[in-house]
């Protein structure tokens, strides 16, 4: 599915930062910041899927939510279709609320339990004045149909549905405004393994049918493999490696990516034999006081002195392959 | 890292048409239907609800069943209880003797006709004589002093003689004229209690409206906006909450006249603070949930998010606390009226009725009994209902 993208960039994120202020001490006199997303840059081409992976708490959701302006970015640019939307007012943002949509992680918390499925899906039609009356109903039925639900589900309440069905209702809600770009924030993590494939397949079909662009967030590499064209790996608020899916799986460069890949169980004894499991030691450090230099150095088996002093920058080491690690300087010397 | 052995074609596409299109078997129940179903199982709550409905009907329709208005008085027929011990003078003449040893003409089944005028009366000799249908009826209450001295409550205090023969109680009947008895000014207690119910339910209504429109919205806006606005709004609430209600009402009396209006203004301006706090807390925890974020990504306005998403999801605790706040509002009004800061005479509220009754409590306990009974029933009914609602609306109990 990698041939579907053309070269036009739809979204470009430049030096995006999102710090959360937390008050500590009496009367909040001493302020501290959670550096949830710290200076990340990447782009997504029209019609492609960028997978974003990383451990829990590394800032994936924050990245997604900042892009869609649920959070105000601390710094950086979010260039969507040539327009920087990072500082637009809620009013100017309204057209983008139709173009960019989001699918959420928790199928239980993401649907308002006091509204019928029909109203949940139809809400955006009311907000944007897209359809009313019979047309609205027609559209709701159509959306339900598209995600494999039937029209008599429209009058029911979310608690009557299973996790997978709820997630499809969430997808229908996102599709209601005919979006171009959908941020999928771990849409399958909370689902049973048996229905994960179902939802991924559906997203894949919808992408083909409507030419959608996805930012697909997941916490391990096995989940994004089948849907992503390119994959970005995040660690503690930083993007450490971005490249094509195949390149990432075949020749991962960043020590963290290598560790993540080795953690995927492989149902093939032949491969398992020559695969070596890299076990990550220690815990993820706190994003309030991240380690100096390379944030991964506390758990990296290749860590050098330089890693504590100097922060590695994300650099293109191969065509379309970006890595942030000091080891790269030796392996891929800067040519000029 | 080659797991390249797994390729896309190893995944099998599931045919969407076969998926979950089947209808869900269970009957569709909304949150409220479900809550109602559970509330119905709680007997105490249903009794509470029954009494609230009954009280409301009484307040609305009660006056139609009475010939009197709350201000009609008949000084001659004061202090007659809801049950009367009547004496038979002859075949069709019955009298009731009140606690002041005066006779009132009644019918056998308990209707009151008029107070009789004594033909002779001697306060020193402690007797009073009447002429009824040609017979001489004498009330001799000279035993009262001795009875009081003996300390025995059952000692004989008086005797009634008809043409010289002592007669005994004929019957104990219900007062058909004044169902709950009459007060010291001869006003019908029943109609006054009914008007008291009107006032109490009016207070309940005011408390509800105020809590809903000020408390819920104020708390909702503070919680949803957050930050500095929230801080300022909640400090205002703190200030209002620290002023004791009693002091506040007394201060208001300086500006307005004492009366129902003042109590309503007092309750209206301060009674929503607890609700505001509760709602704010609820909203703070709900607003981070993903369905609210989803509404934002769809471009919903803050108002829409507040009214369509946040408040409906906080409705359970709101209703429960409303059911608990109403009786306390009713009680506050009764209390303020009781200590003389409430409604003005001749208007009656349960609190003023109770207050009026206190002076004659030992002789006419029924005058306190009825307003106290109604206050208790109403407050208990709301509390039972509130308890049941808390269980019924608790999402943790949902299946
Ligand atoms: N509103 C917030 N206020 C303060 N800190 C926050 C807030 N939201 C997220 N964080 C912190 O920012 C960091 C990144 O959180 P984020 O939710 O983006 O992680 P994630 O990668 O999506 O993790 P997960 O896989 O668990 O969803 C975490 O340390 C989290 O505690
Ligand atoms: S920069 Fe250093 S610590 Fe960081 S990943 Fe590379 S080698 Fe490891
Ligand atoms: Mg997340």
C-alpha cells in the first residue's frame, strides 16, 4: 500500500513544542513544565499514512492533539495545506475542523453516553450546517452503513455496543464532515486482538475510497506495520527516527527503534533463531526533568560521553530516512 | 528484524456485511429509563415520591375543599381540636366544652354550630350555667384547683349537670368543621397548613430554579473555562458561602420588609453555591474525557459543549443534590418563619404555624402537631427520594 501517496505534502510540523505547566508548592509559586512534546518536525504527504509509535507517555497523543489544536502549541508551526494553523483563532479554524478529524483511543470515553448514536454521528452536521431534517438522517444512515452498522442502530445509545462497534461509531463521526486528514490516536489499542484487524482494514478501505491521509498513532510497531507508509518513532517527547515502513523494519538505525523492533514477537521459528531480543533496561525518565543531551542515553547500550553533553539532531542519513543519534555521524558521515 | 514473512495477503478481509448488523436483542433503554427502572425498585423512594405528589396536589387543590380562607377568623370558635368530646343534653342537642369550660353547640357527627351564651356565670364560685332547649346546664369547674394541687393528671376537674343530674361524655367525634382544629383566633388550621404547603413548595421551586439556572450554569462555566476565570468565580462562591444565612437574611430585612419575598431573595442569591461547587467539580473531571475533545474537534462551540455534553453527563449528581437541597431549603424557610423572620400574618407557613402553636403547646398540642407533621413528611419524602435517586443514577451500578 505504499504506492498510493504522491509527493505533495499535506501537513508539515516544524519544531513543534507542547509543554504543560504544572504547579508545585504552595500557591503554585514554583512552576514546572512537562515537556510532553519537545521540538519535533515531520511531514505527511497527501494520501499516505504516517505511523507514530512510542512507549506510553512519550507524547504521541499530545502531538496529535496539538496538531488538531485541542492543545495550544507552546512553540512551532503546524502547516496544513500551506497554511500555518498553529495560531489561528477558533473562528478561523472552523474550516479546518472539517478537514482534520480525530479518532480516539478509548471507545468507551470517546462517545457521549447521553446521546444516541444518530446524534453523535450527526452532531457535526448540525454544527457546520451540513444537513438538516431528512437529509441529515439520510447521511447518518449512510455513515452507519459505511462502517458496517445498520440504520436501526441510530436510535440506540453507546452502552449497547461492543468496543469494536463503538470504535466504528467513532470512525463514522469523524467521517461525517468529509475530512481529508484523520488523526487516529491508538484506535485499536483498546480493542480485542480479534477485532483490531477489522478496524484497521476498515480504515484502510476508507483511505482508498476517499483518498484520506492518516496520522496513525500506536504504542508498538506491530500495530502500525500494515497500515503505515512511513513510520516515526518517538521517545520522551522527541522524534528519534522517521523513515519508510520497509526501511524501518529492514534497517532500523536508532538504538531505540532497534529495541522496539526486537520486542515484536515473531511467529516464525526460523526468524526467531537469528533475531536477538534487545531488552530495554530501566524506566522512561520523567518528561519534567528529561536527561541532558540525548534523552535516550539512560537506557541506551551505546551511550557515549558525547551523548550526555550534546543533543543529537534529526538528520537525513539516507534518502527519506531521518535519525537523531550521534552514532550516525560515524556510520553516515556528513558529506559536505 | 525480519518479520517480513508476514505480508498483507496473509490478512484476511472480514466481510463487513456479516458483521454486527444483527439487531441487539435487549430493549433499548436510555439512561433515564434505566434509572427510573431502578428507582421503582426502591420502596422508600417511591413512598417519598408519592408523598411529594400528594403534597403538591394538596397545595394546589386543597383550598377547594375548604369553606374558609387562611385569614377567615371566628374568635368565638378558637382553640377547638380536631377531635371533640361531646355531651348530649337531650335527643338532638349536643355540646362541646372547650378548655376554658365554655360550651359550643355541635351536631352529633361533629359539625360546629355556634358558641352558646351563658345565662349566668360566676368566676368566684367557678360555675357557668346555660339554658339549652328549656334545660338548665351547669358547668361546675370548682374541682380544677384541687385537681391541680393533687398533681394527678386524671383527677376530676369539672362536672356538667343537666337539670341537676351529672352527665358523662356522650361520644368522641372528629371535628367536621375544622378538620385539623382551629387556632387561637378561630382560623381553620387545615387551610392554613395547606397554604403552608404552598409556601414550602414555592420555596422548593425557587430553590430548584436558582440551583439549576445559577448554580449549574455558574459551576459549569467556571469548570469548563478553568484558569483565572475559574479562580475568580470560585473565590466569589467562597465569599458567599462564608456569610451565615441567618445574618444575611437579617441584613436583607433592613433593605426589604420581612416576608416571603425577602426569604426568596435570600435563598435566590446564596442558595446555589453548593450546587456551583458540585457542578464545577463534575465538569472538571468530565471535560478531559475524549467525547468532549471529539466535540471540540468537530468545531462545537463552548456553549454547545457545556449544554449538550458536560451538563447532561453531570446530571445524575445534580439531581441527587437537588433532591437533598430542596428539603433543606424548605426547612430553612420554616426555621426563618419560626423565629419570626418569615412570612407575615395572616399568611401562614409551616414555620409560623409552629411558632403560633408554641405558646399554647401544653393545652393545644394539635396546633403544633399538624405543621410539624407536614414539615417532617415533606423533608423526609425528599430525603428518601434523594437517597433512591443517588442509587438509581449512580453510573457504577449500571449494567
Ligand atoms: N493535560 C496535561 N497536563 C499535564 N501533563 C500532561 C497532560 N497531558 C499529557 N501530559 C503528560 O505529557 C506526557 C505525554 O502524554 P501523552 O498522553 O501525549 O502520551 P502518549 O504517548 O499518548 O501515551 P499513551 O500511550 O499512554 O497514550 C505524559 O508524561 C503526560 O503525563
Ligand atoms: S545519541 Fe547516544 S544515547 Fe542517544 S541513542 Fe544515540 S548512542 Fe544512544
Ligand atoms: Mg495517548
